[in-house]
């Protein structure tokens, strides 16, 4: 679930009358979306043994809850945070020295790993207990990476001494090894969408022949070709519409390895080049609108957002003197869980939120024809759950239309 869930607005747009679709698509394609400015909300530090310790974000849900961990001494302490409820530390299981959450769904269920290369867990906020997802026979560890709204969990299990390592799907207490379905020696499962599509990588070696894959129930395995110029590929995320993101590994003229992030849409690769001054690029997430987040790296890293073919450094879109070092997840509202640095505050986990007007119904940083059509589709709605209710009075009516036209900014 780390990545995208279709919104009610998007669902209404999908059911639009043909004549509305014709208006929207008539003539040339709409221009590339504008880039929002963002505000930064810090996830507060905790008091460590010697100093304040800042968190590392790993996951984000559509309620704005961030999960991650604090590094304390030689261990890691998991946390969940939201603007409404503040910071909550997850308890440490008996004998554990590290709890590392990886993802959270909208029900607040958290998945991750207890101890490094230890055992995958599911944390349920209802009973506040850890459920061990198990380690198959012959394995020494399991790690959980993502969970969707159905409670399906994906990750990897294996033997960290002799191998192999296999992606898994866990559901209703049963862990299914994806190795036999993929037919390769090694694999991992990085993400799972709401339609149970699983994205990951498979092959005999991550540095030799790994290939991104998409595995959907009752459909043939999909292994996209390598991105242009790449020797290997690894998928990091998949959206509800089937957009696949990841990175491909290649070598320069001297044989040195480097990486390029990619977006794979309807059979077409779009390579995301690194920001100026960096050697590598990789992706970390994608939402329902096709907004992709990732990072450029060399000796350090900088986060970026990619939309409609345009890659922008996030540090240029946040308050002055803030640096978005890297990113972890993006939700359907365009909010990003990120690692931010800002002197003299220091560095740590933060929620990076786009600054938009309520009239920007599809949250693309424009108020234009698409927002107008979404409002018209919802016109006349009443009862307090209206997608076109710009002024939040419980209905979509003429005052909402007036505000939208006043804020018009194509």
C-alpha cells in the first residue's frame, strides 16, 4: 500500500460522461503539471543515551501517519507519528535489540523486521501485538517490506549464509514462497498494490542478471525488458494503474557500476537522470497520479519528485535552508515522508506537504479545466462527502464553482 490508492475524485473522473472526456482530451494534451511548493513538519526527536536522536522515515499512509525508526546505540526503535496524535514508540519484543518498520496501511497496520536479518512482523494497532510472519524451512531470516489495505504483506525470506533468497506473499497467516512462481534462484518482493499486483526483482544475482517483475493473480508473470543501456533492473514500487518504478544498473566505459531510476508506463521506459553533480538516481515510490519520488546520490543524496516527465529537486521546493536528503514514500495526497536537514535543527524524519488551494481538486498544483470538470461531475452532491466541496459546507454547489473560477490558475 506504500504507493497509491485511487481517490473518490479519481473514481468519479473515471465514470465521466463521454462528452466530458472529449472536452478534456480535445486538442493538444494538457500541459505538464506545475510543481507545488511544500511545507515541512518535523517528526520530533526523542532523548537518547547521550543526545537527542532524530528519526529515519520508512513508510507513509493516506492518513498522514509516518513509520520509521530511531537509531539508539546499536539498536533501532520503531515509531509511528501523525500530526494529530504525535509520536508513539513501538514496544520492543522480548530479547529484541531493533524494531525496523517498513510500511503502514490506512488501518494503521505496520510491517517490518525485528532485529537485522531477523523475523518479519505485522503490528496491529487494535491488539497492540506483534505477529511473526514466519521463516520457511531452510531459512534464517525474513523481512517484510510492504502491506496493502487487504492486509497482504510482501517481503523476502532466505538464508543469509548460503542462500537462496526468495520473495514472499503473506496473507491470513500463510506465507507463500514466490520462488517457484518466478522460477529463479533469487528474488525479492518490494511492493504490493490494492489489486494484489506484486512488484520486485528476480534472477540469479542482483549484480548479474536481476530483472524487475510484476506478478498478478491469475495472470502470466510480467518481466519488463531492461531499461535502455541497463544490465539489471529492480522494481521499487507499483501504482494502481500499473505504473512501475525502480532503477537499472549499468557500467560506464571504465567498467564502474552506476544506476538510473526509471518509470515504466504502458510498455515504455522513461529514464530519470540524476540531479546535477550526482552519479546515480533511484526511485522510492509512486502514487495514483503518477508522481514519482526518488533520490540522486554520490557521496550524499538529494530527494526529487518526477511528474509528467519533469524531475525537480525537492530542496528547491521547501523552505529556505532546508535540504531533502532522501525520501521514503508518497501518498495519494502528494505528501512525502522524507529525511530532511535544516541547520540549526539538525536532520530527521519529516512530513513534506504540498501547499495547494482547496480548488485544486486533483492536487496537481494547478486550478484548471481538469478541476472544473471534476467539480461539474460532482455538482449537486450533498450530505457532507462531496469531492467537489471546495468551501467545505457539505455540498457541491455554485459557491464552490465561484471559488474555483476565482482561483483559476492553469
